[in-house]
C-alpha cells in the first residue's frame, strides 16, 4: 500500500502565485555577519589537507562510472585513508574559492546554493577511516576540518536505522546530509524545503563523481528511520533534518537482491489541517519512516528496482542532435573546483553540440532507486543550428529533440521565472518535470527523491556546462501552474520541479 497525500498537499501549498511574490523579497535577511555553518567552538577540530591527486581521473569517465548508485554495490571490508576522505569532502561541498569584497569574505562552495544560503550540512560516521578515531564528526567546510561530536562505533546503528541493509555494513564511512531550514526559509518561506532537497542532490552528484575519481563507490540510501538518525547526530528534526545517507567505500560486487520493511503513518484526508508556517515540518513528518508497527502502514521493499524509462516522442517534428563531446581533457577534481554559477549572460549563441553534450550528460544520471519518472523540456533562444522555440528532449530515443512550438520566448520565460534578467538573456533553458503517479511507489518519500534527482541532474549540467566553457545557473523560482502550461505538461500528475539555464557569461 502506498500513500502520496502529504507530498501532493505540500506541493500544491508551496506553488508560487503573483500575490506571493510581492511579499517574498520584502522579508529581512539573516544577520549578514553570520556564516552558513555550524559553530562547535568548544571542540577542537581535526585539520584536513587539501590534496587533489587524481592523475588517472577523467570527468567523462567518472561520470560514466558513477552511474550505479541506484543499483547499489556491496561494500568491501576495507579501510580508506584520511587523505582520501579529505579530498572526498572537499570536492563534495568544500570551499573551492575565497574572494574579498571590501571588508567581506565570500566563500564559494563546490556545490551551488540558492541565494548562497547553503542549508546542507554533512556529518561523517567513521567506521574504518585509517588514522581517525571512530565516532561521528561534523564537517566544517570553511575550515576544512572534522569536529568530533560523538565518540564510539556507530556503524551498526546506521545499518539498523536503514532497516538492516546488509550491503552497507562494511562501509568505512557514512555521510549524513542534513538541511538547516532557517538558512533559506527567510527568503523562500515554506517552499525552502524544496530548495534544500534539490541542493542535497547537487551535493550527492558531486559525491558520486568524486568517489568514482578515487575508485570508490557510493550507495545513496533514502529509506531510514528519520527520528533515530536525527538523534544520532544531535539534531532536532524541526529546523535541521536528515535528508540522505550515503555509504561510501571500496566496491566488492553488485547487489543482487535485498529486502526490508518500514512503517509510515496512515494518512486521512482530515489530517491536512496544516498551518501555513509549518508546511515544511508537516511534510517532513508526513514523509518520515519508522520501524514497522501495528498502527503504521507496512511497506515491503525489494532492491534493486529496475524500471526502464518510457520516453517516446508525442508526434511533433523531431531533430536528431549531433554527436556529443567525448573527451574534455579535464579531471573530475578540476571540473568541480572550477564550477561556478553565472549571474548573467551575453545574449549570444551557443553551439548545438555543446547543448547536446549537456543534455546527454544530464540524462545519464539515473533516478534514485532506479525508478525514472522524468522528462526534459527546453526553451531555445540562441543555439546555432536550432530554430528558436520550445522542445522536449528524448534521451532514450536516439538523442532527439521534439519541437513543441516555434518562436522566441525570452520574455515569456523570464516572466514565468519571476522576471529574472538572467533568464531573459540565456541562450537555452532546460527544465525537468516529474510524473507524480510514477513516484507514488515510494509513498511521500518519492517527492524527496524527485527533488534529489532534479538536483543531481542539474549539478551534472553545471559541471558539464562549465567544462564546455558555458555559463550555467540553476532555476527553481517560477509560477508552477503557469510554467506547466507553458511547456504543455498536460498530465495533472506531472509537474516542473526545477532546471538550469545556459549561455555565454
């Protein structure tokens, strides 16, 4: 039995309308002197060295090798070095550039964040890191150090809280990704949790690529007992919440099968009397998992999932895209370290091959748990070899674009995305829609996974675009119903969740 009521209610309640937008940017930002990082000043940190050594790494090769987190690997009982963990954390969400703007220092991270709010935090659970005591550590991205917050062996706890998954038990380390709601809710209000889930996906994609460059594997685990994991790392689950657990280590073999059972709360239509200022907390509670119990809905899971994408043109004119760039001559570390968001674009054309390459790299990122439910929609404003207009991209059908409507839609798209000049000036925009009916198999948790995946796809676009000397910027601000209509997303269970814009910056 699956339930998807909390997710639908939260999504409908956090759609943007024009009346909402008039008030959003009138809210006061947090103290500008405070930095988006936790303070453990009473506990000495363990400094990490920044050693970016990956002479055998290739961004394209690592992108290909990292595309199995949805099928899962059994982890070897093998230690990893502290230097390896240092590089992994740095490339996942470390500070890759510091700039002085007058008296203010600005810290640029490996992964992007809306309004530079950086709500995502990373905790490291050490099971077998050579040269480090066992325990739970907070990763301080600005100082690039680990701060122990609990000493002890907690690998068995992680396995237990993940409903007994045996293929992760030998992982030398686990990364726990959390989000601090107050960092971005001052601007995005209750929609902020949608941003946080996508930003968790940005970081997860960096993690998968960085691990691949070091011959490690990553299992992204979304099913866990939320309250127990929150308690393990010492957070409340209200302002700061666990989003994802990643088991990292040396791969032994592919997972053939695994089963487990979790419980979730029963949902009645009368239960949705949520307060407008509590939507994020209520949805988090509604999408939380528990140990099986008689008063809960029990859900039996068999891994790995295996569903082929359904991706067929709907009858419009189709255009076969050119061969993509096969060799960028860049390492994964170089690409991640150099990734930046563009704040505006020159209104000039980009090459069709570059657009085709970005689309191909995005589409190769699998869905969490291997259950695809995504479609790609494009607006072309200035791409050599393509007529301006709205398109759908069909990766599974010979790398084709399907024409939806011709025309120049700079003004339309800028309006739909809250009148952003950056959007008006971009050469192309790629948006991702999700079919809610397909992700209902994961109950309300599927809504979390959908946003993670949109974030992972978007980060792939960021990295590939920057490697091709394109400017890239993520987009999650838009009038939801209107943008669905613009892209002719006619299935009421399908919704645009986010995307990226491309151009010359």
